C-alpha cells in the first residue's frame, strides 16, 4: 500500500480521509524531528506532510527515494523547503494559502491594538498587585482610530488586514512591486515606495514571504526612518526583521513599540528583547484557531490525495513539475 508520513499529529478526522486509501504513519511525539529522524521516516514514502519547523531539503528527497511524489507543507510559507531541489527531482511541493488569511490578519490587528494600548504591560502590572487606583495619566498608550497603517506586502493577508483596519477609520498605505488598482479602489489605499511608507505610517505591519531578497528587510536603517511614535507589527516571518537592530531601536526609543508573533531563530529570541516593556511577544500563533488549523490540515491532506491519485494539487508551490 502507498505510504504517507506525517511529521506531527494533525486532527484525526482530517487524517481519516488519508487512512481510507493509504498507509499513514504519524510522528507519535509532540516535537520537531531531527533531520536524521525525518530522513529515516521519509524513506520509502510516496508523500510527506510537513510543518514549517521541518527542513525539507535535497538530503530528505534523496533519503525518501525516487517514489516520493509530494511534500505537503501545513503552512502558507515554504521557506523551510528547497524548491529548486524538489523541482529538479520531480517532487511536488504544496502549501496552504488562503485558509489562514482571516485568522492571521485578525491576530495582526490584535497585536497592533495590544501594543498601542500597552495591554500586556498593563496586564502584568495588575497581576503583580501593583495597581493602587485610577489616575488620568495612567498607562497612556497610542491612538489607533484615524491613524495611518502601512502594509508591507499587500498579498492576501495584508489586504485582509487593510479591510479590518478600515473599521477603525485608518488610512492605508501599502508597498509592493506594482500598484493594485482594485485594492486601492476598495480600501482607499495609497501605494508608496518602501522608504516613504516607513516615514509616513504610524503603524507598519509586515506581510512578506521570507526569501533571500526579504531577509533583513527591516534593519537599523529602516527603523531609523520610522517615526518615534511608530509601531512595528510582524506576523510574517521573523527573519524579515533584524532582531538585534530592533532591540536597539526599542531600547533607545527610535520607535515607540513593536508587536511580534515571529522571530529570527524560533523558539529563541534576541537577547534583551524579552526585557523590554514596549514590545508584545507571542509564540507564532497567528493562525492558531481550531477552524483555521483544521482547514490548513485539510488542504494539505487534499493536496496529497490529489497527487497520489494522479491528479494536480490544489495549491502547488512548484507547478512546473506537473509539466
């Protein structure tokens, strides 16, 4: 029977669709497999369902063998996958775009609000028993309504965030390689080049994929362009921000604050970051709702089923393999 390996437990009702037709083995431990373990478990499989924490590289493809047809990533990003090596070997790679847009955009908005209104700091203050009563200037934060949101990378999630931000009366700026006239008509957004957006926005939210081009996209130079009252939000990939430079900017109040759900070297974070009061930190949970995670798993499973049954996947990363 054709065999599928799943690198971390997924909802059983989702896996049941696979089990009806294929032999399925799931990593029994709730941890990231080592590269050696991943290669050993992939050997002889026709499909692997992976997570963004798994390195899907040429060594894995070689260990799996020539019968490997597809690796389905349960993530919209695929910077953990060697696309060129997969394409060279004729292995289809897939991801899960679209199904997590709402959840991730909502979480970006939550981080923006929490950072602006100092929510995590205030929560810790109350829990520590330090609150002694209300005063007019207590825990003063930033206004959100009517302010300017700069969206760096106006793809599906960035556009979704823009729609949500419009409910707060925010003006929208966006950067990208080309203008999106339909997006501008819908939201009133204005296109800006990178530096202009950073200078003008009160809030900057990052929605870039991680690539050689975007690694370190926000560094010391970019942070210096931002307003002293500005807030940086990142729910994309940690490495698009130079974390050490961000620590310095936050410590020196080059910018007012930051809300981060992703980090350069997860689960580790840059030294000093956790000590700063003007940053809200969360453990990469932007898509963490039951409905969203199940939808991601379902899409990954559907991609595997389609490919192993001789069809085309719903969301291929390297469609050129299909010919």
